[in-house]
């Protein structure tokens, strides 16, 4: 057992206390031996290594962000050489995908938390950038966000950022008749908390056998809602087997975060993505 103590000189030291028990043939304890080892130097070395690792990760995120911004700028410059609308739109869509990833690393770098991030802050920056990219004000399109402060793991946040980027692009391109305007709504709803144990998931519903490779812990259940009040998706569209690259990407990313995708067609188009993420300790 490791713990801290204070010497009579008020100096803090780390110690490792170990106890050994000797038993007789009938397993009765007949002898105890204890030892307390000063491990202060080891603890200080571990803390120094941890701080160095944090600095290294922060610098990596900074460099990734800068490199992604360079790639985005190169795509923007390359797009200017083409006059074909389909080609320039393809460049813009690729550029926005890269920006959605770059913003993740910017958020990580600025916050100092390198394994998870404030998703509400990230999503506001992302939608602001998308509105600027597609000039939504000139198109009379209003974007409403309902995302409270919540911390998500980096892998989950990256996937959701690209998903929102794809759905946003799809709405801008197809949902609203030219000159009519409309509304886009993004919500993140917290559903419930579940615990993954060695055998099953406890979530108030039927127990689910746990994947042997799954990390144990406590998870929060979420629903990401992306909706617009535009013309709606064609009835013949199979959301599970779409032909467009953007929706194919959405399906792939939903599977990647082990979520589920639902399409509703009442009063426009509404996508509901259910997923879960490990509860993050932000202290």
C-alpha cells in the first residue's frame, strides 16, 4: 500500500508499506513481518515523466493542428484553379472535413486536457466555421444549438465532428430551395448512465453480455440530434445503404463509435444518433 507521510521536520515523503504473513500447516497466522520502504524518489521521477509526457502530447496536438490547417489552405488554393462547380464543391467539402479535425486538436491544445474535450465548446466553433464557409446568413439559414457542457473522449468527438460536418453540408446543399431559407438544429441529449462490468452492462434494461475486449467502467448514454425543416429526404432513400459519399461516411463513423442511426422524415429531416462514452473525470 502506497501513501504519503510527514516527517518530524514536516517533510512529505512517499512510502510503500508491505506486510507478510507466515502460516502453519493449518493456515493459522503465526508470524507477521512488516516493512516500510521510502519510495519518494521513484514517485518524483514518475511525476516528472508524467509532466514531460503531457507537454509532449500538447506539442503534438499543436503540430497536428498546424499541419491540418496547412492542408486546408492548400485545398482552398487548389480549388481556386477550377471553375467547375462540382469540383470546387468537392474541394470545399474535403476542406471542411479537415477543419473539423483541426478544431479538435486546437481545443485539446488550448484546454490542456489531452484525452477528452469540452464538446459543447468544440461544436460551437465547428458550426461557426461551417456557417462562415457556406455563408448561411446570406442564405437566410438559421442555426440553433442546444448542447450543454459535456466532456467526451477524443475518438468519439472526432467522429461526431465529422458526422455533423457531413449532415450540415447535406442540409445546405439539398434541404432548402434557393432563396427560401430555413432552420438547422443541433442538440446533444444526455439519456442515462450505465455501468459495464466484467459480465454485462447494467442500464435499467435487459442485461447485455460484455465484449471481452471492452474497457470496464461507467458510461453515459447520449443522443445527437441533427435536424432541418427543409424539403426532407426522398422516400426511396435507404439510410443504411446510401449512394452519397457523405452519408456513407456518416454510417461508417456511427459504426465506429458503436452507435445507432435513425432517420425521421416528419417536418423536414431529423437524424438521431445514439451512442455512449465513458464518463470523464475533469478534475
